[in-house]
């Protein structure tokens, strides 16, 4: 199959899965946004997906998620002619906060104070407002990134001092892999519950975003309220 025919097929299939899950959840399909996860994919693959989305009409896919700063910056430089919105979704080293603040609109993976402060200071220097999600280790996996659920409130408290440069939009999670849809749903429901609790305690933040669901579990995430599904493999195929 021609590369773009393959991409159009993958994209159409992912969009259909999103629409169907949203309908099943009695939600407006437009309330679920697609973040195309382009880590370890080429700049050309990103360009091809953007063009494929323009070709089939409807909402263009213009939001791309990246995990590695150097890799992302190189691709951004090649894609400056396109109106793309960049989301940082990977683990954050505190010495990378300046680059991340400068080159990304959204950061989904804020999980500790040092990173929150680093991003805020960098955003201030650059006179920029960053859209932030706090990443929560919702399945309690020992080796995984994300703060513990009981640590989230302290991060929200810390964010109060940076309301001029950080906009706290919501929570993000990567649950432990499971093929059991019930187990997937329970993890996503816990994140949604946590968000609800924070919304009551800190009503001045938007809390309009749940970043959850990937290629294999986006349906369960949408049923539990996801507003950004982060999809890589199902769009681009396996990463090299
Ligand atoms: C790689 C990655 C994804 C996409 O995973 P797929 O299974 O390829 O859809 C989503 N979110 C994060 C944080 C990732 O690192």
C-alpha cells in the first residue's frame, strides 16, 4: 500500500474508534481530542499524517506528542511551515525544563515540584503560559513515572504561586499494561475520581482535561472521561 493510503486507513480507523467510544459514553465525539504520539517517527511521518488528515477532511491532526527533547526539537525545526501544536509527554529531567517550556505548548508529564518550578521559571522568562497536566502513577507501579495519588494535592498547592505562567488543565496517567478492559477502566476511573476531588478543592483551575488512553485502551479511557487520547502505534505503526 502507498504510505499515505496506509496512513489514511490507520487514521480513519482511530477516528472511528474515538467516535464510537464517545457515542457509547453518550459524549460529544468532539470532546475527545487526538494527540498523535510521534516519538521515534520521522518529521516526514508527521508531515504525512498531517497531510492525510487534511485530505480526509474534518478536524486536521495538528497536535503531536513527543517524549525526547533533542529528537523533538530537530523535527520541529523541519516542520516550521506547518501549524502544529507540540505536547511534551515523556519523563522530564529538570535540566530540560527550559527547552521544554520554550518549544512546547502543553506538558502532560509534570510529576514533581522541581519540574513544576523549573517550567514555571522558564515560562516567566519567556513570557509564556504553559498548559500543564500532572502525571499520576495511578497503578502504583514501582518503576514508573508519575507522582503518587496522595502527592498530587501538594503539587497543586505549589502551582498556586505560578498562576501567571502555568495553566493547570488536569491529570495524565499511563496505567500498568493490561488486556483486561475492566482493569483498564478501573485505573482510568480512579484518575477521573481524583480529578473530581481536586476540582472541588481548587475550583479556580480549569480541570477540563484528562490525558489518558493509548493505542490499545483508548475506548476504556473515553468511557471514563478522557479528553486527550495519546495514540502512536495505531496511527504510525510500530516504532523502530
Ligand atoms: C509512547 C506513548 C504513547 C503512545 O503509545 P502507543 O501505544 O504507541 O499508542 C502515549 N503516551 C505516552 C506517554 C507515551 O510515551
